C-alpha cells in the first residue's frame, strides 16, 4: 500500500509580508503516518536572507497532543531593524529523517501604518445569559476586523500579528476562530496570553470571538507587531455581561435620573443628554465600566443602549444624588414606557453588578446637532440622492425633498433614501487616511423629528472606487429614516446635518459638517 509523505507546515504563509523590526513566534508542525522519532527527527533553518534572523543548529521537536504522529516546535524569527522596505526575505525549513517537502518561505520586508492595527467589532456588547461553562454557543459571537496597510496605503499580505487583552487572563474566557472556522489557540509568550492571526492577501484581518464561560468582563483588545509596533487599542472595548435582573439582595438600587421622578422625562432646555446618578456600589474602583440598558414595557429583551461610562474617581462620581453621568435621550422612543437600568463591570474582576430597573417615559424636547466646539480638520462628506453617485450630488445648503429619497426605476440595487460618500486619500491632510475606521452621524431637527442616528462603522477602502475614480466609502441612509419629515408651522424646512469621525475612543478625528434643509412630506410610503 502506498504511503503518504510527511507534511511540514507552519503558522505563517509560504509567502507573506513581514514588518521591519518584527519578531514573530512561529510554530512548526511535522505530521507523519509513522510514529515520529523525536531523537533523529529535528528541524533546521537554511538559506536565510541577510535581513532575517533564524534559529541556528538542530531544533528538537516535541510530541503534540499525545499523538506520536504529530510533533511541533516553537521558534522566534526576527526581521532586522535595518532591513530595506520592500526587500525580499527568504528562508527554508527542513525536517531531518523525514520525506516531508521543505517549507520554502518567500516574503517582503514592509513598513506598516500602525493605526490600521486597531481592531473594530460588529457589536460592542454580548449578552452571556445563555452561555454555559460547558459548551460554546455559536450564536453568541463578535466579529473583529481590520485591514492592514503600509504607509503608502498598500495592503499588507499574510502579515502575522498578535492580539492581547489589558487583563491577560480575560483572553482565556473566550474561544476564537478565523474566517474559515479554524480554531485559533491562545498561546503564552513570557507572561502574556496572546492570539496569533494572519491577514489575508488583501490585508484583511477577520476573526470571531465566542464567550466560553459565563464571566462578565471587559475585553480591551490590543493588536501589535512584536518588537516593531507597540500595542494599538481596538476602536472600543468589548463588553460581556448577563442582562438578567438578579433578585433584590443581589442587586444595587436603580439609577437615579435627574428630572425623571415622579412624572415623564422631558428635556426642558433642549439638551440632548440627561443626567444620571449611580449607586456607590461595593469594591468600586477606577477602571470599572457602567453600561446602560433599556427594555420596553411588555417586551422580553433588555437591550444595551450603546452607551457606557468609565469610572475614574469612584468617591467623586458615584452616589445616587450626584448625577455625574450623561446619557442621551435618544436611547428612548418618545411616549414609550421603558425599564432603565445599569450594569457595572468591575475592571479588576471577572464579574458584574446589576441594578434594579427604574420606570422611564420620555416625552421629547431634546434637540440634536453636531457639536460646534470640536476641531474638525477633514473635508465634509458628499451627499447624493437615492440614485447614488451617478444621480448627482446634493450640495451643502440645498434642500432634501421627497424626490431626493424616493424610488426610481434605476435606483442602485433598488435602494431608496440617500447615499453619503466620505472621501479618503493616501497623503492628504484633509481627506480620511486609507484604512481608517469611519463612523457616520446624521442629525435632524424638524417639527416632528429631533434625532441623531449613528451608522455602522466602516473601513476606508485602499482601492480606487471604479465609479468615483477616488478612494470612496459609501453609507446608505434608509428611506424610513428620512421620509415624512415635516416643516415648521411657519413653513420653514427642518435642518439636517451629517458629520463623521474616525480613530479610537478618546483620540478621534472629525469631518467638517454638511448642513442642508429637509422637507420630505409625502402621502406615500415605501
């Protein structure tokens, strides 16, 4: 019977970009139909280019997973600091006393735009009430993504990066899979727990996070290139907690809303935010996070509001009478009764404290518009009708009417509403950097609508758009978010604004404001 050759594989691709100065842990795996002789079978590196440091001599293998047919070793490679950008890198890995084909690596030394290391999540909160310590619930997951680019905005192919958490042990409470569903193991290097993942040929990083144990925690993920780029924070923390309200003795008092008792909540001054006091809970410390939740009366699902506050000085901030924290009114629908509560995730512990709910019915009054005090260095977005880019631009100062958002025979993909373009560039100081994570905001102030809507964050593309012939990132504003907005009683149209932001929390950059009028009255709906 014919036998299959041994196979020699590694945790890096046969062809990959490597960052100048990068040290990278590499796991080498040998698999064989025969039992591997760990005395005679060893690993060697040969034919290395001068710009990478590889291990010398024979490297011993260790039996993997109590399987005599599989053996591994972990080595560290180093791209020298003086390597030239875009210079070729090569080396070969061989296994003695084995018929495995050598692993012949060919790569390129590259630089990296470190801001593109910042991960973003498709959601910032996971409810772990249905997670048990005995199994992984594949329906409860978060997708982490980014696109790695060099300083010229070019994609970095098959780059291996490392990901850690601020509290190292928290990484172990979750499991991880790549885009193909292959598990990603947590490895230990020194005192750090890490995951190692490679970008694809277009520089894209994508992996999935699954809570593995029912522990409340904050995953402050940071990505880095060992010895080349310091850890870069994700665009936001990732929170895991159980939203169920515990019994009375295991809870803390409900949050205290300024102006919320005894009657309906109203913004009498037009302020977009209300003030909340939070009980001074046990073991409060700097680094805790307070998350706010809503549940419509009669509904079962308690939803994360999208808003949290970090605790900095517990003694100064906490107390039901202090009203320290600001939460936007727009977490509530007008005239709808809600339960409102908070969950505290203790930063130093893998646990949380949940408050009792308080009754809230918001009756309106808040007004929303872009902040005039923010330093805005980047060009405003461009606004297009429901016909998209080819349908023509709506310039700032113009009016958006029903004809701007309605359905035509040649709408792009049958879409209605508006299309918003944010323009990027490689070297401009007024256009968004390629690879940046961009969030679009829309504000409307009219007779029957006062709202702010935040749209999903997207990554600025590193390839020219075939239609616009520039680096374009498009957001679609749905018809339902824009239709039947009425003018004021004096006939004056409402006002609509768009702006955008990018960067990590507490270090954001902002686009200039696009402002126009809006009156989308219609007797029809779509």
